[in-house]
C-alpha cells in the first residue's frame, strides 16, 4: 500500500514551471522586456542603429533645449533694442551678427533632436560654446564694450558645469577654451581700460571655480550612482531570493496538499494514516526550517545579524532543540543520541543558539540514510562547545572547502547549504567559530561560542 499511496501523491502534485536546463528550478532570471534594459534605441534615433543613452545625458539635453530657447529670446530682444539705436552703419552690422548668432543657436537646438547629436553630443556642445565665444568677440568690435565679452567668456565654463554632465576633463577643455578665446579677443579686438587686469582675474576665478565644482559634481554623481546601483542590486537580490524561496517551499507545500488529500481517502488503513501524518509533520518541519533560514539570510545580507545575549540555562535550551530534532530523525528512520555535559548558566542569544543547533542537526540528518547521529555539548574554559557527528558519505576536498560558504544561486535551491552558512554567520557574530572534522566515513561539525558564566560571576561577587 505504501507505493500506491506514493503514486497517488504524485498525481496530486501540481505541475511547476521550470527553466530550461534546470529541472525543478523556477525561471527566476527570465529576461525582461528590452525596453527596460536601459540600452534601447532612444526616441528619434531612426533606423541608423541604437545609441547608448543614459538618463543623465537625456537630462542634460533637456536642459540645453530649455536654455537654448531662452537664449534665442534674449538675442531677439537685443536685436529689437539695436533697431532703436542711432548709429546706422554699426547697428546694421551688429544686427547682422545677432542674426548669425540666432541662426546658429536655432540650428544647434534643432540638432538636439537628431541622432547625430546624440552620438557626439559633447563635441557638438563644445563647438557651440566656441561659436558663441567667436561671435561675441566679433560683436565687441562694433560695440567697443569689453564687459559683454568678459561676461560671456566667464559664464561659459560656469554654465557648462551647471547644465552639462561631461566630467572634469571636458570641463577643463571648456575653461581653457574660454581663456584662449578671451586672450585672442583682446589681441584681435583690443579695448583697453583700467579694469583690464581685474577682468583677467575674474575670468581665471570663474574657470577655477567651475573646475572645482566639476570635480565635486563628478564625485557626487559617482557616489549617487553607487547608491543607486546598491539599491538595484538589493532589489534584484530580494527578487531572486523570493523566487528561489518560492521554489524551495512550493514542493513541500504541494506535498502537504497531496498528503491531506490522501488522508481524506477512506480506503487507507490506520498504519498508512499514521505514516501520512508522520510525513506531514516532517514536511512542515522542513518548511519551518527553510523559511527561518531564508529570513535570517536577509539579515545576514543586510549585516543585521547582531546577537542579543540574555541570561539563560543552555542545558534546557539545547535539550528542547534536541527533542524537536529527535522527532524529525525518527520520522526519517534515524536515531539521535545526545550526550550533554553540565553547562553553567550564561549569557547567550537564545534564538541564535537554537538556530545554530537546529541547522547543524538538520544538515547531518540530510546526509544520512540510516543509522545514528550524535549531539555532544561541553564547556571548556569560557567556551560552549557543540559538536554534531553523522555517518554520511565522505566529502571531497572541494565540498569541505565550500561547506560553510554562501550558497550559490542555481545549485539546488537556496535552502541547499544555507543552514550551515547561517550557523557560521551567527557563530562568528557572537565571536565564535565553526569547523569541520572529516573521518573515513562521517563528518563532525564543531561549533564554539564564547560565553560569560553567570554562576562564576555570582561566586566572585559573593566572595
């Protein structure tokens, strides 16, 4: 009847979606929509191929569109103002230069929507700044106004660092371009007055300020990008772990449903009913262990494993865990033999100690197909020693090396090997250590936790 019950159970299990090449694994890392990858073809790129375009670059182009439009309106206002000037010859030439500047600005703004600009947007922007500098120099030839070209040359690096995200190197190129253009303007169109030296000081101050601001902005942007990447990695980690935990829980949960359906069958005998109840208890025990380990795993990844020691009797705590695990061992046809030394009352994190003992015993039971596993406790100096011995198959050197390491995704589910990793992290958080001792057959896991004996402290205070 046992094999008949197992066949009925398999028929009641729901089908699970698996990823190719990994039977039983959920396809948690399925590719997302191409539009969410961040490397899709930007709007307006046409059929000339995709362009790598970041959000920062898109924001810089939006700022350039707004700033360029405002600049054109300001130039139009200057043209209207020049129409009312009395000096006809110079004003006509000045108006022509203004129109050339307006035309160049309009062409630059129109270029912002093209794919050619997005491929070399930094070079185009640098060229536009140079065009503005040349046109302002030519304008000063007719206006004989040194303030205008000085203000424009000084504002070019300041505006660049404020509106354009291109890093300290190109910002340095803009600053040097402003200095060279201002020197050429003074050489080709000299306008001497007593404030000439002060203007040079002002221009150099603007260049140095913008360069320093560029370094600060670049560092802030890198720091912000690292924080965003950390948040994305954390979100991706949560998503993967939830999907993996769903895989680790779905099979035993489906088994519980199958066992419950079999219990409702009136044809099974009392012995089969008792066997099914034992299986239900064993499955529920495993689910509780997996869920607890996964939740602790989140704390480990968030570096939130902090022991909270309380005064307790470790004999009582470990004995309760051993009784619970002994029931699970009997359900699997195993025997748990315990040997407890008298441990003094001490300060320990009760939950961490319970998780450590339970995970060590669960790992040992999973390695065994029959026989006896052993749990020993001892007190050595100021250390609590817990060792668990099984009679499972001998491990290879690679398996021993990776025994306490973080489990890798895609290798049998998150719960595989997770218990020992959680136990190790909890032991190390308390200042202890976990080690293994492999024999010809079987494996012994030894956990050592530093404890502060309450009884010895009480004796010392009484003396």
